[in-house]
C-alpha cells in the first residue's frame, strides 16, 4: 500500500519578505512622520494660542490705559466746569457781602443819630463807627454765605450754572500773538484816524476863514 507524501513547506520567496519589510518600515516611517507633524501642529497651535492670549492681554492693557487716560480728562473737564461755577458763586457772594455790609453800615449810622433809636437801643447807638463797620460786614458775610449755599443747592440753579459754565468752556481764547497783532492794528488805525480828523479839522478851519474873510 503506497503512502501519501507529507506536505512539504512551500519555498518562501525572499523578495516578498523584503517587500513586506520595506512596506512595514515605510508604514512605520509614515506613522512617525504623521506623529511628528501632529506634534508640530500642536506646538504651532499652542504658540498661536499663546500669541493670541498675549495680544489680548496687551489689548486689555491698552484699553485700560486708554480708559485711565480718558477718565482724568473727563474728570478735569468736569472739575473745570465746577471751578467756573464755584468761582461765579464766590464772586457773587463777595459782591453781595460788600453791598449788604455797606447798606447795613449806612442804615445803622443814620438811625444812630435819631433820638428814638438812642432811647430804644442805647447800646447799639453807642457803638463806635469802626465797630459798626466791622459788625455790619460780619453780619453781611453770614447772611450772604447762607443765601449762597441755599441757592447753590437748588437743582435748577445748579443746572443753569453748569450749562453756562459748559458754554464758557467752549470759548476759544486768542493766543498771545493774536492779541499782540490785534492791539497793533487797533493802535495804528486809531493813530491814522486821529491824524486824518486833525488834518480835516485844519482844512475846514482854513476854508471857513477864507469864506468869512472874503465875505466881511
């Protein structure tokens, strides 16, 4: 009885093995390249995000600096208007205190010479003239201070004063050079007009003397 020959192993082709090795190495290289590219892209994205964050921080700092610079300007402008308002109230208070003090002193001095006042209020009538003036201005200062403070606290008066101060703040004052030039022009024009009128007066005087001299 014949026996079947055992399966012999097929011969392995060396070229195929080399191709498989090369393909495996190429795939490994591609995987490593893709991984390196992914790492580089991640680094680029990270650096881009860092740059964006830094630019955002710089923009925030710039905005903060701009707001910090703008706030003093607004505050300065607002304080400027308030300064004008306070100066106006202060000047009005001084003027009012002077007028009221003079009025009180005059009335006090006048009625001090009346008999009925000397009999009714001898102590006030016996006050000296200098003391009368001092007391009059002190009383006038107190009255004016109370009146100015009460007026300053009124909303309608404050609103009107702020509007007036805001309009005055918009006025553009001339420079030193402009004032110098305008003053020079006014002086020259005034001198020319004076000379012209003087010559015209002399001319008409000469003509009048000729006319009246011939007529007589």
